[in-house]
C-alpha cells in the first residue's frame, strides 16, 4: 500500500471516529420537538450509482454479473418504470436532491450549480436541520466545491485512485479523439480505486454505534467513464462473447436533435473490436461497483440495521450502449431516461416484489422525508411513493413520467406512458420536430410514428401532457 493510500485511510478513520464520537454527544437541535422527532425517526441510506443502466440480472440480463444488486433486489421492491428527469449528471442530481424538476432549478447542463437560481433546502440539508447525522461519501451532488452543499453535511468525503490503481493495460477506443472514452484493466485491489475506498468508508461508519439517527448518501462513480476497474473484473467478460446491438434495416431516420453531440461522428467509426471493448469496460465497471454495494449490504446484515434503516438505491440516469450508434447518455430515449431503482424498508416492503407503476426521481425527496417522519418543503414537484412500497399494485397518481434535455436554444421534452414515448423538440413555443414510439410493437424505439396520420390524435393527447 503506498503512503498516499495509507494516509487517506487514516484520514477516513479519524473523520469517522470524530463523527462516531459526536453521535454519542447531545445534539444541538432547533427545538425539543425536532429532537423528539429525530429520535423516533429511522435511519436513511441513499445509494446513488453513476451512469447505471438497467442491465443487471434483476432487470433480466443474464450476461452482466451483479449478484449483490440482485441480492438487494430480492430483499425488497424493484421498480420497472422508474425514470430520471434529465439524463445528464448535474441536471439530474440537482433535480432529485431538491425535489424540483429541471424547469424549476434551471440547471440544464453540467456547469450550473444547483443553487444558482433557487433558494431551497436540499435533501441532506432537510435531514441535518432535523437533527440527523448526515454523511456524504463519494459523488452525491455534481462534485463538491461550488456544486456541493457544504452546510448539509456533518462529513462529506470523496476519494481518488492511488498511483498503483492508475497503472495497468488500457486503451482509448477513439484514438484519443474523445478523451473520456478509455478503459483501464488496473493493477491493485478494489481500494486502489475511489469506489473501493467509498465502500470501505461506508462500512466503517455503519459498524460504529449511533445514538443519533443518520442520513448517509453513498455515491459510487462507476460505471461512469473513464472505464477503470481492477483487472479481475475485465477478465469476467471475454471479448468474443460480447455483441453490440444492431438496428433494424427499416428504422426511421434519426431527428437532427436526437443526439446533440459531435462525439456521435467518432462513435459511428467504431469497429466491432471497439464496440466489444466498450461493452466489456462498462460491464466490468458494473460488476466492480456491484461488489462495492455488496460490502455495504454485508455491513447492514452484520449490524442488524435493516430493521431501522430505509434503504433506496438508484442510478442517476440511464445509459446507451450502442443503440442508435450512441455510446453515452443525454438522449430522450428509453435507455437514457429509464433508471434502476430498488428499496428495502422494514415494515413496508416485502421480499422479491416488483412494481410497474411510474415513479420519477423527483419523488425521492418527499419519499425519504415521509419514511423518516420529516416535513418537506411545500413546493416539491414529486410525491412520496410510500403507498406503493407496501402495495405496488395500489391505484397510483402517476400514469406517465417526464424527461427533458437541452440542445442550445432547443429544448427536448419527453413523456413516457405505458404504451408510448412521445418527444417534442421546441425552440421557444414553436415545435420543430416530434417523435412517437409504440412500446408494444417497437420497445427499442426505432420507428417514429409521429408523422403518420393514423397517430395524429395520439400525438395531440401526449403533447397536451407536456
């Protein structure tokens, strides 16, 4: 272990030790009523995985090895129709951590801090203001600094590769044209990578005694690019066994706005070898992060914390792996907009249950507040999903999910119902293009029906929802 790694681990231990010591001291709360509420409330564990597509075994993929995520899914409820509000990191996180849609936060890119246009308590700040011990590990907001919320945390840590973890076999799959598009089968152990260190810090915290309820957010970086993970995870996926998706010959031409990135031209030049390496890299990073989630689950088991900890796991948005010759996110299509989501809440969820009701990431804020007995701000855009945690087939308020993207001055808005996905591309109030996909006959969204006369009324109905 190099000295940098050793020093970081010692820093984690000192920080967690201080937090643990603080947990047995009297809390400085804003009034005795809040202190009483906090003592009665259960813990909250929020696991966020960056760029995670619904590609795990529990979502029907037998190829990608995710035994620990599958184990978590078997403990509780899995949502088959969960959707993000903006399939890009910063806009998505700014939305679900404030409980406001992107049109309210006005965060439509990766550069605008969440607090630029609003004055609003974030999810961890709500918990801190109500006497909770708040711990942030890894990527919760879109980084720390100006993108973070330092007032929300008792402790907020992120981590970096060790020097050993930066070495290994790797390649840029675009010859350097796209700098992030590279993989590394790295030397070292899990803890030579940030996610391994995040898992270790989470486990260390969970193993300490807690006299105060805690809200802990654990933000894992992988499978986000660059695709770096220990070599053993790459070895699980022989290249010759991996095949990228192939579009049907009769697919509709793509709208100009569908993929708003110059990277697309370079991705169209991918060879079969490049595509296989990309798949292997993403799969390896997915199995790597699955292992880290498993360490956290094991700690919950050992400490018997399930009985008083509400656990929700999500991806911050979806991801495309070659659909429409696109290898990234930020498009108004199912693979980018749909997210994995699962929950385990003692007394509410039952083991190995699935839910096909629509839920949105904007619902996470009011849900955590509801589960822990806190009063959220009144202007939230989401609703608590507590009723369907225990009764997934109960009549539900939502019959659609909404996602958006931005292409300069052109806004893309999407509504997903059980049968349809309908997209509109607008400049100001003018509709420039429409897309309509029928998920009964075309679940991969390759045939645009929007300009066909037979579907004119469907488009009008869905446009009215937008």
